[in-house]
């Protein structure tokens, strides 16, 4: 059985690489809701820098905290940079 999270997080990363910011945000949020820490980190970064959307540290923190609960070292590092 194929894992759903990697599919969405990979699609989000590809969209981000192609500068399709809104698509990347939508896909990364979807991946995050399906339990992908990487998807949460991508969404958090998009909100943290305001890429294709308004800058929103509150949303960025929420996504980074969600990924941190899944033991994402990257998310913990990014949270530390915000605080």
C-alpha cells in the first residue's frame, strides 16, 4: 500500500521549486493534515517568508509546532529562529 503523505509532500516541493507558490502552499497544507512533517515545514516556511501569500508568523509557528510534535529537527530549528 502506497503512503499518501510522501505523495503530497513531494508534489508540494515540486510546486515550490517551480515557483508555483499557491499550489505549493495548498499541497503542503494537505500533506501536513495527512501527517507529513515535511509538508508542515514547507507550509510553515511559505508563511514565514510570505512567499505567494501574506507573511504570517502565527500560521508559520502553528505548522512548525505540528512538525515538531513529529520530531522534525528542521521544524524545531526553525521555531528557534523565530523565537
